């Protein structure tokens, strides 16, 4: 499990200055429950009284991705979101409200791993990564329709 101390150590090791915004981004990443857009980060920072320009956020997010602290998650809805680089999982996206839900399921992981092995054997294709997302309507939106 990642902690603020571990993440700031990565910055120090790479001789990256720990600014107020970067530290706040790390705290947000550690407490978030879903992938977040740059707009989401900006709103959260403003809520905490930190004024961050969008350009600064993009640069800091790109830096944190380059350092392997966070990763970009792109969905078919066209929105780029970011999350802490940690254990592998998949997502479900509500097509109505754009809410993103993390799916952590060992049986699903086994099935995907098996599919990757069969694909390699059958098609002589070495998978470097995969992106599995479920599109649908969340319970809240389903009730309102």
C-alpha cells in the first residue's frame, strides 16, 4: 500500500521539488475512490484553498505519470482520467452520468490472464497491456430513467 512518505520519497529520489500542489495531488491520489480528471483535481484543490492553474496541473500530472506514481486511464467516453499506479483493476463507466467504478475481481483477472495466454499461443501475439471497461447505466441513473 502506498503512503505519502513512500510517494514523496520517489520525488526526492528523482530530485523533484515537493511543491504544495504536488503534495496536495499525492494526498488526493491516496484518498480518491475513482479515477479523476484534471478538472476534478482542480476542483478538489480549490476546495482545499489551493489555487492551481490548469497548465501547472497538467505538467505536474504528466510528471507524476512519468515517475510511475500515477497513470492515465482513457475511456471510450473521451475523458482522460488519472489514478494512483497500483494494483491492476478494471472499470465500469456509466454512459449517462459518466461516473466511473473500479472493479476488483480475482475471477475476472484470471479469465483475462487466460485469454491473454490463448491469444499469444493462437495468434502469436504478445500482449503488452489491456484495457477492459464495462459501459452501462449505474443504479442511480437507472432509477431516474
